[in-house]
C-alpha cells in the first residue's frame, strides 16, 4: 500500500486456508495469522494487522511456518516481482 495503515483481510469466497504476514514500513513482519476457509454466506472474520502495516503477504497455510518466518523477521522483496502481485490503492 502507498502508506502504512491498519490493514484488514477476510476469507470471502476463498477455497483454501491461507496464512497472512503483515509487514511494516520498516520491512519487518509485524503480525501473522492463519486464515481458515469459512462457510459461504456467513459473516467473514477479519484478520487485522493490529498496527500500521504497508504490505500483506498471503501464502498457502503452512508456508510461513515451513519457511521459519516469525514476527520481527526482516523482509526483502525481489526486484523482479510481477506488477500483478503488487497491491493497488483504493477503497
């Protein structure tokens, strides 16, 4: 996101469980959560950064743990990240 902000995500119509890592403007992981599949038509649970974050990384459930990622870890983005993987600002 262009500026750090409180981020909230949900699992609306998502078919697989995910993990999310919220990343602060200093490029450190500030929070992680496991997002489980929800039954369609029910209120979606919100997963929030709890502190201002500038980036959110969603991966299949288990991927962050398998990679040993922990809160406080430094993140480095690849210079060849496709533009489709970058968030767009908006409502």
